[in-house]
């Protein structure tokens, strides 16, 4: 995901869940997990570079 993206979604085939990420300011990124009809908040990360964002998002998802 790029720091300039306001929204992204991914699908984990192994766990059969959708991952939704959104940001209104391109600094704080909220992650939700679930399906297309229902999702729950997983957490948020603050990042200022693409690499930092992806590392933090992966770490947050691994905790799930």
C-alpha cells in the first residue's frame, strides 16, 4: 500500500477474510477485518513512508 492511498482492500485466501484499510489524512491508517457485509476494527497505525506503513500494517495483521 502507498502512503498516498486513502483506501485499500485485500483478501486473505488462507483465512478467508477481507482486510480494509482507510485513511482520511494519509498519516493515520485504520484497519478493519471481516467480510464485505460485516467487519470489525483491528487497529490503526501512523506512518509517514510507504515502507513504514506496510511494515506496521503487516505487524498489525500478524497480531490478528
